[in-house]
C-alpha cells in the first residue's frame, strides 16, 4: 500500500504540534515487532499514525489497542487497518486518560510498542514507570539521545535522573539505530528503538521517597551528593554525610556515580532515618 498516496488522497496535512513522522518500511516495522517480543498477547500502541506499525503488530498480537491523537487520521486508519479485526483504535490523547482507564482497555498484561512524538517522550515513559501495573515492557522509537540516556551507565554525561528512575525497575537495551531518512517526513534528528523490560528487581520501600532522592541527587550536578541531599531534604550536611557513609558511599561522591541499585540502598537508608 502506498501510504504517501493514501495520505494525499485523504487530504491529510502533517501537524507539527503532534510531532508526526511515520515509518513505512515493512522490513523495519517487522523488525520492531521482533524487538518488542510480540508473539500473541495484547499490545498497546501510542501514536498509530497512518497505521503502518499497527498493522504489523496486528499480524503478531492477539489484540492491539492503538491510540491516535489526530482525528484527521481516522479515515486513513480505516483503510490501512481494514483487514485487522484485532485492532481497537482510540482517537484521543493518551495523556488525558488515567492509567486505570488505559489498562482496562488492555484487559490484563500488555506490551507497549510505539513510535512516540518526541515532545511527550519523558512524561510518557515516567507515567508507565511510576503508574503502570500490568505493562510487561516498553519498546519505543525515540530520539537517539533519549535512548542513550535511558541506557546510560553511571559516571557518564548521559546518565541522569530519568536513567536511574527507569533502571531501578527495568532492564534497558537499545535495539537499533534509525537514521532520520527512514521517516516520512524526515525529522531533524536520528532515532533509536529502545526496549524497557520491567523487572522490579530491587526492593524500593517508598517509591515517592525514591523519586525525591533521585531528583535531589541530580538537581545540582556539579555539587557533591552530600550537598544535594542537604539542599533537597533540608538537613545539615553532617547528617547527609552520615547517611552516605552508612551506605558505604564517600561523602564526596556525586549523584551520577551511583547505580540504580545504590540509589535504592540510599533511599531505603533515608527512610530508616527518622530525623528526615
């Protein structure tokens, strides 16, 4: 099917507000489905676009729930998904749906597979990291730099708060790099397919406190972690130093030097300290 001609025939105009860049190569779309490990089950797609990835997912999954924010694509999707009875298209902004509403549509365990608009990447990932209860994995086509941040190792420039937040609950793997020329229209940056597989391998006793700890640690990257904790929690530096020493960390270390597992250890130690 000639997607470009179909879009033209339906009078479709790309909307920069929605960050629309479509993938049309069949081999690549099948590759992304393999990256996501789709073999039956339920898939949640965010940003169906012209339905090219949706169709590929429908050939492998039992059910695909596909959100699309642009109502102007509804007629296009009716054509591209005409032979996909297992596709449920929801025209609407997924960010305006609650997580219970989203997961009710999936009806149980599901995988997220999406070529998401770059402008909602961070908020969208964090919603599933912090709120989802039935998501098995996220396989996302994102800006290459974002994928590198998600998969970054400690003590690198890419390593940051979102890295720790994601790696504390999941394994992250960059599956493939996608040159910008593979998209229509061509964006200004290269992309990557990254898979976030939820493991929940660490015992985070207080998720809210964990988020606060990570935010404080990266609020001032040039400051020591001791100073960041002091400022973030409003405590004396000597108390912050004692907390770090109790975990076996140097008071002079910086937040970007700690792994996700070490942040969990620090957070749980903070929770034990009744003075905070």
